[in-house]
């Protein structure tokens, strides 16, 4: 049986197992409240303080990771020891935070976006969701704002866009252009087997995305037309190299002196060593850096380079037609089709070499780009 003792406060008899006196409430077996601001004596087995309500169970303090820079911090650190970010506060560029401050843009989004690859195959349908942020998206460490934040999954891309970012207003870059570039990067990574192929580039895939989704809706301002023209001509150069390679070395000496100067400047700007220039010429890879108007030189010298099923196809393939079809008719039809392509190509090259703001001119360039692109070999 438990021994009997006397309460030191009121003198009542109590068991020596009692934690508090049943008569006066004095603490017989006690401990101090873990809350330093309270620190009152409470019963030894109390799980919460009867005075302040503080939990008396011991807590295991674990290290925590900063949501911004990922640094591991001590449990007692209130701020990240590297970037200073507050413990427990979410990264302002995290998906959760951005979703709270963004609204879906239905015009930019597409639940089943399918893009045609340069080799003629199609991508899996992509669930593209674009959300417009209501506030600048600022990086905590650098304090700089970003125009776009990517969150990707399997066959899904979520993009957060700040339409007020200076890149859209000051640099006149269309929102569609940046969205298309992010989709192009996703497609580039998804086709690892094509890495290294001449047509499998970010710029070319960007053009493929623009063509698939926004070819009819891109604004026809000077800069957007110039961007589309450059992408198209870059695609043509890649296709020529892919189709003919070393054969193109036969035409490098056909460049005018001014064209050679611009070719050299383009190669230098691409940080390619001078000792590689000879190999670029021999392999035909120089065409990727050639000035745009050299495409017209090539077209004038050897039209068939462009009509071999890699860049464009002839309007009528004589090899697949019946013997009843008049060959002169076929030749004349193809001649007229090639002339129209040349006319459009001249317009696009002129846009790249000497851009113009005239609305009617920009409409002409848009039509030329559309025509050249739709007729390209798949």
C-alpha cells in the first residue's frame, strides 16, 4: 500500500504517490512548464500546462531545408544560413504559390497540342496549360524578375507567364514566341534519339510549334515577322545541309566577297574556331551560317537542290504520273510553282536583310512565310 504523508501546504494527509493535494491543490510531485514565459510548477504527469496550455511532450527538432536554395539548416535556425530566406516560408516561384496568383489563359493553352516534327512524325498530344501571373515573378536571391516559369510532367507542360515583364513590352517579343520556345525545349528533350540530327534544334522545333498552333494568329508586327522569317530561313538551311551535305561545298566559291565577309562574321559570332572554317566548307555545314541572300544565289544556280523532297516537292512528280499526262504540261506546272516559291523566298530574304514596318509589306511577308512553310516537304 502507498505510504501516507502530509501536505506541506495545508497539513492534510495524502498518499506519497499523489502529484497534487486533493484538498488545497498544492503540487506535491511536479515539474516546471516547458514554456519559458510560463515556467509554473505543474503536476509531473501533466501533458499540457493547466495555466498556459503549452504541450509538455518533448519535441524532436529536425534540420530543415530552404525552399529557395535547398540548403540544409539547423533546427534552431530561423533563417536560411545561405540565402536568408525565412524558415517555413514557401518559395515565391513554387507551383503552389504561383497558382494562387495566376489565372488560366485559354487562348494560349491547349489540352491536346500536337506538333509535327521535322521528320514528318507527330508528337504525343501535350496538355499545355498557360497561366498568367497577377504579379511580377521575382527570384528571392537575385531579386530579378522572370517572364516565364516552367512546370512540366509526362505529356504535360504548365507555364506561368508575367505578361507585364519588360521582355514583352520593351523587346517586342510575342508571348506566343516564349511559350513556343519552352514547348520546343520539351520536345527536344523528349526525342533523345534525334539529338545531333541537323533538323532537331530548338529554333527549328520552335518554328514547328508556332506553325502548329499560332501560324494564323501571330501578330504581324515588324519584330515578330522578322523572327518568323529568320526561323524559316534557318529551317531551309538545315534541310539543305541534311539533304546534300558535302555536295554543298561545290558552291561555296560562288559567294560574292560581301557574302563571304558576312559568312565569316556569322561563324565568328558563333564562337567557332578559325581552324574549323575549312572543315565547315568541305562538309557543307557552312550553309547554316551563310547569309540569307546566298539561298537566292543557290536557287539561281541549282534549283533542284531545293526540290528533292527535303525542302520542297515539285507540284507534280513526273516519275509517278501516268504516261498519258503530257510531260510539257508537267514541266510548265512545276516551273510556275518554283517561280512562285522563288518570289516568296525573295520577299522573306529581303525582310531579314532590310526589315520594314509597312503594314501591307508585313502582310505580304506573312503570306510568303505561310506559303513557303505549307509547301515544305514532310
